[in-house]
């Protein structure tokens, strides 16, 4: 079995976000990026699903972060890592086109990716790409088991409800959470991978004309507009007193 | 303007609140006729969809299936040619909006909190980056917009009426996805939807052991502990304690957040609490937009001092 995992580099929300000079994007100068946390869960689930003879292929767009994401994936146990080069992409629609080119060449049985990312303004990668490729897709998945050419998955709904589906492979799954906390790769192991293994490259061509919509503005919600700020503990204790909870 | 198609979400035999929120939004836009698409036997409840001019009922199972529901939605779009298609930004919506937009080659705007109709085009506002940025997109119809729960008024979208009815057959699919069963949540030791006071811990708590400080405070306030999604994923808290999109919707008298930044997925589950006190060290955290009171400080310092003060 061949399992592909799509990885995306996204802004780290721990950092303060600022709008760029045009007002239509993020100011990326001081911005830190990291692997999309849901993609980390997708990778973990792939590694848990894979048996000894199965392949786990990590895929990422070239550019900033790709080496770190892909060597880390190898250090965690992925069998291959492919970097997509040759063209940049815009938005989910662009990413979907790029990834579908390499996935069509690789013909995988299962494609896992994070359920969503913090910047997927024009749709979620998994179900969008699946539809373009004519593959079935289930998103918001937190349990997967495989039996032959079928996957049995749990999709989460609101209020703690879940639905069980059976999906014919090849299929795409948007992972909400792996069944275990994503494993940690020590820096020494990642360094070792950088020295002993190589990233494969796949050249993508035209990734389309974009999402059909244009970003016309970025703005920060007015911070703290609603909340009355409290600066000392006595005031907070008084408030709780006033609410009748102490 | 060729009108709006509202794709009505339901679960366990009832229209979800987001369905009425989308009807409220559609009603405010003035894009002409509003058609509502329902699935399976939900058309029997069409009387609740009074804002719609017409209800289109897709004859298919009541159980959501990405393939059949997408195919039915595509058929409804083809037969009514709407300018705006509203689909919920929910678990079901993800597997509906994306395939519909992809197969009809329509632009898709996700995580919408508001839509403006400019006559010639739409401006959709999306809440991105964990609620830390509002991003507006200009787009001409037809467009698929995914609407976030909790952004519009479900009560004003719920109106009795007698929309005209029509039926469409859900086109045949290749059956690669099969619905098996719906699973109710396992009851936890505490039903947080019934709690009067909740202390909700988020990622800012840092480690499983540190939840202790929240528990200590909870004991003093006679509160129950709730949490945001990341703590469940990390295995630190039970799913039955999770507030938000894939967890529970709560409305306690008092909701205190510790180290929760306030991603839209969480806010959707707690914003109707009577009083919200947010404690977070990041003054720009979106949680302060919904909180009534805020404390910008290290949560451990606040908790320790408060515990001391209360004791």
C-alpha cells in the first residue's frame, strides 16, 4: 500500500500577525511559519496505518519550510519525501492542482492531509483536490482503519456526534486528529536525515488561474473591543463576588 | 440577480441552527428569490423555512453522504442558476461545498462571517488565521460561500411559512462512499452543557499536569472544567469536556477561559454564555472580542493570585 501525506507550511499563530503595506496580505517579514498542525496529525495517522511493506510518501511544495517539513517527516518514519518544484501556487485551488499532478504520477492508495489550514480562504485542500481528481473524500476524520481496498472512517459532527463511513480506495481523507499524539522527531535525527537521505523532486506545470475571487482587504478584528479589561486580582475577585459565584 | 440557494443542513431529523443563520443572511442580501435545498424527508419540515420562496427537496437518504448530497446540490444549482450558493462551514459542509465548487468550476470562499451584495459582485469576509484576521474577497456570482456558524441570527432566520415545493432526484453516483451509522457521544462523567459555571482551559495551559491549577480554581468556584479542541487531541482531556465546533455548545452563567486564544471553532460553542471572562497573555487574542471581561496576563499568575485571594 502506498500512502501519501500532503504537508503545508503555514504562519505560526503564536506570533503577532500584521497586515502588509498593500492591505491585502500578511506582513511576512517577521512572521514565523510551521507545519500545519492538522497535517502533522495526517502524517502521524499515515505512519500508524502503514505496515512494514507499505510506503509513506511525504509531499510538500518547494520553497521556504519544505526541507524542514520533509526531512522531519523522514526522521519520523516516512519512506520517501517529494518536493514540488517548477511553479508557485496560489491558494487551495493552486495547491490542489499541483499536488494532483504528482499524485497522478504516483498512483497512491490513500492520500491524507490536514482537515483544514489557517489560511485556506478558497476551500479545504482534501475535498477540493479529491473532487478534481475524481476520488472520494471524507473530511474531519478522527479514526481510520483499512481492510483490503476499503477504508472505514469516523467523521466528526457537532455535539460529539460521529458518522461511520466506508470508502473505496484510492481515497482522500482530511484528518482532524490522529489516534495518537503526533510523534516528535529529535533534532539530531532530522540532521542525520539531511546528511544521509535526499529529497526527490517533481516538477509541476501550470497550476491554473486562481480561485476566481480576489482578496480585497486584510484587517485585524478590533482587539478587545468587547471586553472590559481588568488589571488587578482584587477587581477580578470582586467581579466574581458580584456574579454570586463565590 | 438570479437569487440565492441555501443548502439546508440537518442532523438527526432536525435542521441545524446554521440552516436558519444562512436563511437570515440570504434574506438580508436582496439577491432575489431564495431557494432552499433540503435532503430526504426533511422537506416535511419545509414550514420552518418560511424565508425561502421555494423549497427544493432532493430525494435521497436522510443520512449525509458526500457523493449523493454533492450530486443533488449540483443538480439544484443547474436547475435554478443561483448567483450565490450558501453552504455551512461545518463538517458536512466541507465535504459538500468543495466538491460542488470543484465540479462546477465555481469560485469558493470559505469561513464567511459576512457577505455584502454590491449588485455587480459580492464581497465575502472570511475569518482566517484562527480568527486573527478578517479577509475580504471580491467575487462575481455564481459563487459558493461557506458560512461560519454563530455569525448570523438563527432566530430571525427561523420563520414559519409555506414556500412552494418542488422535487429533484439525486443523480446516481458511483457509490464509492457508503454511510454506515451515526454514533451518539459517550456520556462523560460531567455533562458540561448543564454546568452553571465552566472553567475552560486551552493550549496556553502548556502541559497536562498544569491543568491542576484550573481544577483547584474550579473547586473554589464550584465550577466544572471544559476545554478547547487541542487538549482533547493531545489526550489531556476527555472529548466530553470539549466546547466548540466538533464538541458541545454551552451556555453557562459564567464561562472563564484560561489560555484560550479564541479560534472561531471554539467561539461558536461558547459565545452565548451569560458572562465570559477571558484570561490570556496575548492582548490581541480574538477571545477578548467575545469576552465581557478580560485579563491580559500569564494565566498561572492570575490563577495563583486569585486562588489566594478567594481562600
